[in-house]
C-alpha cells in the first residue's frame, strides 16, 4: 500500500466512478424519461439492481487498469483508512476522484438524454432527481438511515472477505454482490451504498440547466451520505475485532 501512486489513484477512481454513473444513471434515465426504447419499465427492480451491479463491475475494472484499488466509494475509502487497511495519504485523492467522476458521469448522462429530458414534462412524468440519486420508498428518516447502514454493512463485510477485489474475476463478484444487496435490501431507499454515487449526480442534476427538472431533494441527501459511511465503519470494525 505504501507504493500507491496518488495521481493514479485519483485518475483511476475518477474514471471508474464516471463509468459507474454513466451506466447506472443511464439505465435510470432510459427507464424514466419519455420516448426512450425502455420508457415505462422503471418498476423492473430486478433489471435496475442487475444493471447497477454491472455498472460497478465495469467501473472497478477501469479503475484498476489505471492503478487504483477500485473503491469508487467514499464509504469504503474512509472505513478502510480508519482501520489501517488503506493509507491516509491516499484518502483525499480517492475522494476527489470519486466525487468528481460521479459528477462528470451525470453530466454525460444529461447530455446523452437531453432531448428526452425535454420530452418529459416534470416530476409527474418521471423527470426527477431519482434518475440520478436515491429516494426513499417511504419517507422515514430514522429507518431510511438504518436501511442504508444495514445494506452497506453487508456490502462492505462481503468486500472485506474478498480481499483484493480488483483481481481476476472478482469485479464480477462485486457486481453480483451489488445486485443481491439491491434485490434484497435496496427496495426501501434505492440502496445508495455510496455517498459519491448519490451526491455527485444529485449536484449535477441540481446545478445544470436540465429541461423540466424536478427538485434536488437535498433535505434527504444526508442519509445516502452518512448511512453508507456508518455502515462501512461498523463492518470494518467488526471484521477487525472478529479476525
């Protein structure tokens, strides 16, 4: 770990997270916005979970090829650093890469689907921040927070027992983990699991001149920020205590 290259980490995390968002949010845009070939299928949760799993897999592969450890997720980076599994000197470059990459990924999705945003007249038709970020099925802040803590706990606990999850076919395993976590635990909040995956796209949707856009729902944004970080810390701490 001491030999990790700061610039490689930043670039790898940026490009990997960008890939993650382009694919994942692209699926969301295609399902929710009018006049795409996938319009009207937004309730196919199996498809959504599987697509996000593959998005993470492809992002990890890209990140690893540029010399990063493929975290793509501030919750993982922070928790691993807190418990000595990742050098603190690399935390800031990784976090910058993750948030910037997520923002850029969302910008590219907005460009890709710009005519479809124009054709989708507001939130009642599906032009919502939920294309890019997470929203609770039932608004209940305490339980929404706990949902993110629990889902991220199991996600990170599994990652910790995969070892180096950028090697060989392990990125595919990570994608399958995302899929099963989403299918099993993600139906309450949309399973952020990842502050950058939520905040970067949420910020892009809020700031950019997206036609007919809805609200950014920033009152909810603390949950996909703090819930995953808490869940990752608890999982990493428990792993350290029990092993």
